[in-house]
C-alpha cells in the first residue's frame, strides 16, 4: 500500500466526523458498517497487515473528538451557567500570554492554580481570558491574584455571527473574567517567558520605527501580533483578497528559511549543522509568533523536508501534508472546523495540484507564469471556503495577488532583518525599514484602488455543503484530465462530467423550494427583524442599538443579500435606530418608512434622515391604514394614527409603528415599543384578529401586553427581543405570567439567540440559534453513551479480526515457492 500514513490520517479524520455527527444509535451503526466495509475492502485489495490498525485510528479520532467537547470542570461550568446573578470569583493563576495593554486595561490569558467560587475551591487548572484594570505591570510567568466576575463565552447567537464559545474552546480557553488585579508574585524566568519578553521588545522596535498603521501590519506579518490591527485594515485586506499575507504561513516561513539557508551557506557551516540550526530557529520563531495553525503547518512541512535531506529519504509532499494535519488534529480535533486550518491546507493542496495546470500556459514568460499559477491555484482551491466563512468572493484578489505576493518577500526579508538590527543598531534598522514602509503604503493604496472597481467583491452568502462538494468534484475532474490523462489514460469524455455536475447543482438550487422567512435577530436590548419573501424581497424592521458591522451586515452577507427593498423604522429610539446608521452606506436600500417627521429635536434621528437623503434614499411616512404589498406578503400599518404634526417630546414610544405582516394564511404582529395607551387605541379602532406570532411590545415591559390587547390579537407564539441580563429586567415577571395564562408559547432572544420562522404560507417551523430544553447536558450524556458503544464495537471487531488472522496463520500452506505462473510457461 502506497502512502499508508495518508490512509491512517483519513481514518482518524473519519473518526472525528463520526464523533461529531453520530448522535443516534442508527447513525452510529451505519457509520460503523460503512467504515469497516472500507477497511475490509482495503485489506483484501492490498493484503497488508497494517490495515488492521486502521480501526484504532478510527476509534482514536472518535475519542479525541469526544474529549475536545468535554468541559474542563463540569461542576464549575454548571455552577457558572445556573448562577447568573452572582458570578464573583477569586483566582490565583499564572500569566501564560499577554494580548494587549489598552485603555487602562490588561488583556491576558492565565492558567489557574486555585479558584474560589460560591464558597467552593477548584484546583483543576483551566485557562481564562482575563480583562483586568491596569494598575501594575505584569509579565509572562507571573503568579497573580485576581478578583472579579467570571462568565462563559457567547455561543453563535445570530446567523452569520461569530461563535465566540467555539473559537475559544478550540484554543483551550474556558471562561472570561472581568476584574481587578490584587497581587503579583514575580515568577522565576524560564525559556518561554524569556522568548515572549523578547517578542514584546521586538514589537516595541517596530512601533518606534514605523507609523502606527504600517507598524500594525508589519507586526502582524512578522510576529503574528494582531492586537493593534484595526477593523478597517482587516476588512480592507479581506475584501481585497490578500488577507493571507497577514497570516504567518508557508510564504513567510519559506522566505525566512531561504534567508537563513543563504546566510549559513555563506558562512561555510556544515550541511547537517545548517539544517538543525534552521529547524531550531524556525521552531523558536513558531513559538514566538503564537503557534498559529498556518505557522505550525508550514514549519512541520519544512521540518520533514530538511530531515529528509539528513536521512537521505525521498520527500513526499502529500505525506508531509497529512502528517502536519494529523499532528494538529490530534492536539485539537476542533481545528477541523476552523477557517484558518481549512484555508491553510486547501491553499497548499491548490499549489500542489492546481498550480501545475496553470503553469502550462507556455505563451506567458516563466516569471509571470509562476506567479499566475500560484495565485490561481491557491485562490481557486480556497474560493468556496472563503465564501463559506466570510460570505463573499474577491474577484480583484486574483489580480492583486500577482502584484502583492512578489513584494511580500521583500517585506518579510527586510522587516525581519530590521527587527533583528533594532536590538543593537537602531540607525541600521531605520535604514532597512524605509523600503518596507513604502511597500506597505503601496499595499494600502492599491488595495483601496482595486476595491473601488465595480464588481470587485461578490456577496455570495454561505454556500451549502452540496455546492462546495460539487465545486471540488468539478475541480478534481479538471485537474485529473489535464495533469494525469496520460498516466491513467483518461478519455476526453470525462470532461462531460463538468457541465453535467454544474447543471445538476443548478437544478438543485432551482428545485429547492423557497419559503417565507422571518428572523428576530439578537441585537441585545433592542429590536431588529429581517423578512425574506419567497421571491427574494428583503425587508428590515428596525436595526437595534449595536453597530451594523456587529450583527446586521454579517447577517445579510450570510444570506447573500446586498440590497434591501424596504427598511421600516418603528420609532427613533436608539435601541431601534442606531444599527441602521451604519447600514445606509453599506447596502443598497430602496425605500425607508418612518413613523414620525424629523423636526430636528432628536440629533440621532436627524442624522439618520439627512444621511438617507444625501444617499438618495426616499423616506416615507407610514400611518394607520397604509398597506404595502411585496409579492405574496402584505404589510399593514395599524399605528400611529397620524404623524404629520405630532411632536413626541416625552417618548418616541407613542409614535411607534405597529405592522401586521400577512403571508397567505400565516400572520405576524410586530408592535415596536407601544404601551398600554397605544394598545387600547388599536383595540378600539380594529375588530379582533387572530395572529400566529406576536413580537412582544416594548421588550416584554409591564407597561404593555395588557389583557385586552392579548384577547384582541389572540397570538399562538410570542417573541421577546431583549438583552441578556438587561438593566430593565425585561421581560417582566407579570407579563410572562400573563402570557402563561393565555397559554402562549414564549421565546426570548436573551435565552435563545436569533429566532427564525420558516413558512410556506400554511405551516411554519420555528428554530432558534441556541437550542433550549435538552441543551448541552442531554447531548453530553448521549455522546458519552454513544462513545462507549462505538469504542466497544470497534475493539470487539478489531480484536476478532486480529484473532482470526493469528489462528489462521499457522494453517496456511506455504506453497508459493513451488507455484509456476503463466508468465513462466510463456518464457519457455
């Protein structure tokens, strides 16, 4: 069997997937049957006894996946999650990493030695991300005592949002803590603390040599320090399709390795000393830059290459890729779902298999051909992954990389050299860094220039797994035909598969029934409701109080939406309006509907109206009785009665817009922040109705949701949009009791995250981003039982196979030496 390590890795990978997705007995049995069938087939095909070890790798993957999902301390986690009122804690721990000193605050990672919480002492070491008030300077390795509030990380609360809990779990960090630094005990310095202090000095050298913007980019490229890189810079590099130069990856490591090789070679150092010196420096550099996935992958692969030179073994790049992925996933299986892991390894595979295809464009000069092939290979290989995680595709990125990547070599070489010189020769460092400054300025200028081009970025939304699989199958067929048609004698008819698969995917997209969707977004203490009709009409009711870049823009990009047919502002309170301010310039908005005239009394509202007019977006006043139709969806305005001359000095709530949205037989009542007075006005004006869904008035405040109003609209389900642990106490207990008396199902964004309703106009289905009821405890018990069943089954089957092999070995007649083949007869 060729490349057995790749097969072992694939079965370990299969075990990880089984541990993640096989939660029922039936799915576990099916998975086990398919896996063992593959192993049996491979054994009879290759007749290699090493294949009998493959079930162990399968089981190892499953077990490691289960272990990665377990809590570090289940009792502590249970106490923190169930005790939301008082999370005061005392912690003694060691500083493992310092992320930044900002705004009189230290952000660091600490590993606990002792924790006192709810009068219980916990001594099991866990990692905590601590946000501490900056009083006294701390150092790596210091033993510190902290008092503050400990909380869990937030799970994914909105479609397209950031899953903070998963990200931190992947990095082995369990909780975050906000508090005060009580005492510091300097710790005896070790190699790691010396190395990290060296990194701090290196960062300060760059800060002294370059302006803040260029320094932030160079620190990210050379040292992996992203704390000073602002959001605008990150967005610019991402949208331009060149964010890979900010990650320390194979490009950076190979440049540094080549530079070190050249230096040591000119110093006439023996070859084996040269290699071990380079490996030592690269691994120290890997630790220095934070052990990111792309850096570890690149250093592991270069380690295999250089050790192969010493051992005089042939280097196989596919095996080295599998080995690097194997080592990373054994350490943390959750990295399999990490964007950095996927992009790093897919880019390398693209360079190996796709770049040679484009390298056959012989009419281009060789220097240009190499750059084009690298850019296209890595770009096409990572395109669906970028689309899946970031919801867009950069068209200009393919062109920009032809300019940016060659210059990156000079940035890394000179930046690295300037950093080293800065330790002992400041003037020399300034001289070297000059070229780097102008290259970084050029990066910014050309990125902004290309981003202003029409269709520079395409908002794609998150593609489905089937679409991603179809893309890679088409790519694989193309590569196999172009690069391996002579090796495997492929017929040109294999190319017919490409349009066939493309047509099937297209038909799948067309045939998949579209439905009406209403999403109550989790924007904290505020309102934001998105509506998508069957025929792709997109509406937004309110924008919440968070910046648009936090919730609204990621959500619409996730949905593949770049244009809104209408925006409804129920009333100009900040918790409904503020998010819309940032949305005006980022999306194409066709119409805005408001409930009150802008008389200049409210500064934020006035700014919103003036900004909309400056962008040419028409604003309309909506009042009681107005009706707007979007395809098969009708939007009726039930309140306010009049808005031409009203001035709402006391409260904008009186002007709050109430919308009734009707999609065939299913209706939704969206009430803004109306209170008892406005509810009575609506009840007295309209005949009783029956609605399927009610958005709770005023976030579930006791000043609304009166008995008369609930009797008038008779809702089946109530959605309450409110912030977790908000200072107003929403939803109020008496309101919840009122809903309970009316037997109305209640769901809150504070507990469930975003609430999503899908409907065909007759039936509907409600989903939430955070699953309730069964929760994590149920899944943990289920996973434990499945793991034991899965592992026991594998061990029994594997043990049986080994026993059978051992028992039958002695009865096998060794007659092969007397066998005569047909070829031997032919030779006579």
